[in-house]
């Protein structure tokens, strides 16, 4: 399957494609910081490439890190406020 960057998908859609439960997809997105692209009504829209990478890492037994999704995952989260305070 050819996945283009930033393929929008809801938890329900990703669950169908990855043959998982929607609650599992939402937990992965929360736990592993999957990219959130926005909202569609009451549902959150995620990047399918991130979710597919998370699923592959879990299936293959590889530890999932921020860098597992490539260079664009490395810059996903801004530094925390705690690290920005001056001592």
C-alpha cells in the first residue's frame, strides 16, 4: 500500500484499515504522540502514516521512539516548559 505524507484518517477508519479496535488506535495516538491533523465533527483526525508506523513497530517488536517515523517525527513535540525555565 502506498501511503502519502499526511494521509488523514479517524480512529474508526484506521481501526478498519489496521484491523484493530478504535479504542486501541486512540490509545496508541495518545501514548506514542501520533500527529493530529484536526477534527472531523466529534472525531479526531490522525495521520495514517504515523499510526501505521506505530502498528508496525509494535508488531515487529521494535521499541517505538519519536525517530521511528522518520525525520518529520523528530520535530513533533516542542520542548517542555520545564526545560525552558532559567535556573
